[in-house]
């Protein structure tokens, strides 16, 4: 039985995060605004001038950190709540020290009580690696600031009052990291300021970098044991015909979240704090709600933003029942092979390109991977690397990103040779159920004659009946309806503006050319959707999606290459 999404409490994490950010802005304003002279005179009786200035600076820093903590609090991060509690408690004292500001201290106290009362709402699991990375960054920058401050004092040893020892130098450098004066007195104010600015800046940098690392969204390595992989293949064998993207759930960089009864799974990858699923859940539609609920609960537990790329209509409705917004992302081109023909005026361009290539001696060979010899497979792997355009192959939601894996025996490969028998083009299709194919890998020699891709695709469509294939999924066209409707009579100004913006983006990402390359085969257009929690999450989701699809770079640690052994799979994407 599907459960509806849990209702938000009256004062949600989002509201608390906004209040904390407003409190941070209030701290900054009160630290910058001038105070009444009488109040400052009262404080001066108990606190030295240096302490008052330090309290002002610390209040500004605390306010800025509270503003930054808002994002972590919205995601329910326990560490963000702990830091916010510490900062609001410190703000009470800072407001009193910097100017006996009772009103501002009262606001901080109310904020502290609110945070303490809502502590049970901040339970997001922290990435254990972030704590050690934060401590390492804190220690590293603090040590650098300490060494720099110590060296600056040593350089000015002959311009110090008295004869402070090395231990006093160390105390001065260490206290400077937190904005306090030490036991060393400088003869010249410029020298004291230089040491204070160096150590103070390094101290702020250490704290800021450590906090950013501590609150940065965690990640997850792919979790797919042998049993899970076997179960996923079984579900694809039984239910894979429902979604042309189902086979791509076997990508090595995707994790799996299973329904409690193991009847369905959601394949996803965590990118920059976004739990990014692709396509429909794998399994019977009746089991989707449990799998979706488990995936959303996992994202909430870790503070990740859930999002779904390119799901179908039925899956979009299922995700919407769980509270996600759904918008159309584009259309998938699907060719029904029984209806495909090269005859007719609409197919004139494709027909001419195919005939021209065949007259030039180009010919195609089509075979399942399991039927290829080791030599054929090596040729395919070399061609995939040789013909690749650029250092990476883009793809996540609609790409398998490997070639030659022993488990992919049902994949269909198309080899295109020229009149001399030289391999000039390569396609790979993954299974789409028992009677369909979904285009995965497309490689071509740029020096080959024009029409190489058309010849390979048409060769597959013409041979499809003999292969038992009824439907073939080609490329995905982002926002296809904009291009199609912009060409119609009476297109409005908003639609024309969208069209211009997409044409500009096409210069970098070939959006318009992908639509044209699909449309010439006269396919059926099946809409695909984007699912997301709220509009404010779209920028984060867009960056994560572009990173996953390799349109944006993703930092990675370098790995030493190793010699490929027979039977190893070959990764052909980033």
C-alpha cells in the first residue's frame, strides 16, 4: 500500500533556515551600524578597545556563517544545526561585548531557543569523510597561518619591546589566528598590523574552508552487489520492454534503491548533493510506489535533493504522487520498424544519402555482441576510442558507457566498412525488452563520406524484422516541441524567444542538430519528463545533470592506468 508523503510540521526546516539567515543578516547590520556613545562608554569600563573591535569583527563573521548555514539547515544536516547553535550562543556574548546591545542579544537568544526546540528535525546523516577532511583543512590552514605569523615576528625580532622569547612568539601567532593579541609588543604599529592581518586572515580562511567542507553534500559510491545486479537483470528481462532506458540502469556508476519487497528498483547517482535518477523505475508498475518511497526516504536521510531525468509518462505520474513537480524535458524519437520505409518525399534526403554511400562501396555488418569474435570486439573497441570526438563521451541517462562487457551479449553492434574494407563507423544498441533496441553508442570517422550515420541506422531498421525487432529508440531531443512549434504559422513572441535561446545554446551543445537528425527518420515522439521537488532546486539539479552528462567537468583524482586483460570491459565514457 502506497503511503502519501509525510506532511511538513508547522515550522519546517525551510522556515527555520530562513530565520537563521535573517538572524545572520541582523548580526551583520548591528555590527556595522554605529552605537550610541553612552553605551560604548559603559562597555569600555570592562572591555579593552581591542576586545570591542574583535567582537565587532567576530559578529560580522558569525552573521556571514549563519547566512551560509541556511542551505545546510534546509537539507536537515545535523552538523549545520550544531554549528548554528554554537554561533547563535556566541552571538549573545558578542552583542554584549561589542556594545552592550541587549536587543540584538535577545534576538540571538530567541533564535537559540528555536534551534534547540527543533533539534529533532535535523537528523540528516553526515558523510563521515567530511569530518576528517574538514579537520585536515582546518589544521592545514591554521598551521600555515601560525608558521607565517611566527616567521613575521622572527623577522621583526629586533623591533620588539623588551625581550620576548620564542614561546611568546608562538603565543602571539597562535592567538592571532582567533583575532586576539598576544604577549608580544611591537615598536611600530605597521609590524603589529601585518602579523595580525596575516594570522587573522589565515584563521578565518581555516574556519571558513573547514565549514564549507563539513557542510558540503556527501556522495555515495555505487552500491550494486552481485545479487542486486542479477536481480536487476531479471527484472529487465521480464519488464524491460516498458522503458527504452531501462537497460541503462546497468551502468557501473549507478546505485540501486530497492522496494522493501525487492520487486522494483530506482537506479540513481549522487552528483553534487543531488540524488539523480534516470528513466523509469525498473520493475512492474504496481511496485513503483514502494521503490520511489525508499529512494526519496534515502535522499531525505542524507540531505540530498531528489531529481529524475527523462522518465516516461507513467513514471512521471507516480513521482508526482510522491510530491515531486513534473515538467516536460523533451521527446524521445522511436521508430516503429514495421512502418519504416525509405520511399516517399519526406524520406528523400535520407534515401539519397544511403544510396550515395552504397554506390561508393560502403556496407554494414550487423551482429549481436555474443556472436562476435574476439578480433571483431577488439576492432569495435579500437574504433570507439579512435572515432571519439573529444576527451570524453557525454551521456548518463541514455548511455551505457562501456563496450565489450561479457554481460552485454544481447547488445547489437553495427560495423560500417568502406569499399576497401576499412572500418569507418560503429553503432551500439542496447536491448529494449525482447523486441526493441535503444541507441547507445554512435561513432564515425570524420573523414568518411557524408551519410555514414544514415546508412548505419537505415541498415538496422531494414534488418529489424529479421532480428525480431519491432521498435528502435534513437536519440533524445531536448525541448523538441519548441523547435517544432516555432516553425508553425502564428508562433507567439514567447515561443520565438525560447527558440532563439535554444539556438544559441545549440552552438555549444548541438540541441537543434540532434532534433533535426532524429526528425528525418519520421519517428514517433514520446515525451520525457524532469521531476524535482521545487523550482528553487532547479539550478542545483541543472548543474548536477550537466555534470553527470559530462557537459560540465567533474573533478576526479588521477588513477594509474593498468594493462587491459582479456575479458575486461572497456569504459567508453567519462
